[in-house]
C-alpha cells in the first residue's frame, strides 16, 4: 500500500472479510479494539429501525 500512497500515523487499512464470512445481520455486533485506548462495540440494526 505504501508504494502508491503515503500512510500517516493513525491511518487505518481495511482489507475486507476472509472466505466463509457472511454478511452482517441485525442483532450482530462488531467490536474494534485499539491497544491502549479501549474497545468500541456497535450493534447492527436494520435500515428500517
């Protein structure tokens, strides 16, 4: 990635999902953790909620 764009401190690189992982559905939750900062968890809801 850094061969064609400049990466700066704090940049996040998202690479998609591995094989066999299905779509997120209402009721699922997604958590991200940043070492030294903490964890953020969000629940997936439908667009109609």
